[in-house]
């Protein structure tokens, strides 16, 4: 059994200010590090969600936190623990830091992440039904790997500019509905949107795999985002495969003319119409290990409205007016003439 070490004392942490802590565990003979951000709102008496963010290849956790995926201000208001693990150098790849070491190797970071979550759960009050992962580039590829082979640990995931090798989804062990937000640029030369060499799945096939696994609607809805900054040379479309098991969705933020970047209004080179940090948290936080939070409490079966109310219209989550006779399983909002609204699921 691997022996775990932590620099954090196991003591009650009440009345904390924000804390940024570098923790370590000894795993497979390596001293592994990960940065933990504890928001001021953290309390040991209330289990907290966790968001784990994986840096790209050749990258470092601290730089990723400071310059790209800085979720700290969101964590302060949304009350979740933020974790930035550090990849090891790969001796078979000029000692570049990597989550997926090149051959020949017996290195596998899946087990390190598994052990890290166990350590976090020991040191903090963690809601293990709400552990989320996201990653950039190679970190995004690794997020797919984790969701495929360590699925029981994660409620939802997001990959930003992260490809998936052909065969990456063979032998996945999917144990529950798993929501995905995919953020990808159409002119990405590093992880191509449509790879002509046959090394990576096209983004459409990644989305199709997870939509199929989750049993969502086969055809996505499409929403065009406002082009808030025309000088960045790109625009955004949102594709949504909805009505999956557990009310989960698979979504893609397609960056038209977007490159291998982390979108942000503060970035001088990436798309500035969206903030990837906000988009990721707003998406994953809706889910727990069973799917959409409170999905099971939504139903229209055998419900009766007040006889004095008159139904005005029914819309879906995209704001589109629908006909209840369509018989699709989806979340709907019923608007009545007295101003009341009821949220239901149609079957």
C-alpha cells in the first residue's frame, strides 16, 4: 500500500481566511504535489464540492492557476475547494511534464489522482458526490481518460482544447450519467478539431460518444453567442445534447476560428466572448454523481394545476416554446396566467 503524507495538519479549520496550500503525497516512489485553494466560506461541518484542474503538457500547476484557469474568485462565492495537481516530468519526452507518459513506461497518473482524492477526503470535509474535473490541452485529454476509467469518482467534466486519441474510449467503465462540457477551437493545430492524420477523434465523435453513453437526444440544439469582441477574430456557438439519463447534458462551446487556447475576456490572444472559468463552473456545478441535482424531484406525472389557473405557454430550457404532445423527455417550464411558473419533466 502506498503511504500518504500531507503537510496539512488534521485539525478543525473554523473561521479561515482563504488559504493556498501546496500539499504532497508519496505515491509510487514519487513525491507528488498539488496546490489546494480553500475558500473563506469553507467549514468542516459542511461537505464541499471539489474542482480539480489539470494543466497542459510541459506546464506547471502554479502557472496554470495564475495565468489561465484561475477559479479562485469563483470558489470564494460558490464555496468549493479548488485543486491544481502537478504532473511529473517524462524521461521519455525530454523531461517535459506530462499526464500521459510516452512509451516505454509503466507510469499511470490515474492511480495518483485516485489517491489524491482519498487524501483530500481525509484532510477536508468533501462532498464526494460532487467532485469535478477539467483540464487544458493534455490536461483535457487526461480528463477524458479519468472520466473513462475512474468514472465512479467524478460527477462531471470539462475539456478545453483537449483531444482524444483514437481508441481512447475503448473499455470505459461508465458507472453513472456523466455530463461533459467540451470547449474546442476550429483552427486548433495542436489538438485538431478534425484530425486529418487519424491520430485523434474529431470533436464531433467525442461529443457523440458521451451523448450516446448518456442517452441524450441525438440531435443537438444550437445557440449562437453574441460576438462581444470582433477584434479577437473568433465567435462562439453552443451545441447542447440534452435530456440524458439523470437529466444530464453534453455540451460543446465551439470557438469558430479559435486556436489552442483557454478562452477569457482577459486573454490578449484567445476568444474573448466567453470566460472558460465561468462557463466550466456554471456547467459542472449543476450535477452530482447521479446527474442533474434534483432531477429526481421533477415530474409531471399525475400533477394537477389549480382549476382557476390557465396555462399560457410551455417552454424548454433553451427558451423555445414546445407542444406537450411531442412526448419527449425533457425539462419544461409551465407559465400560467396568474404569473406562476412550474418546472416539470415530461415523459
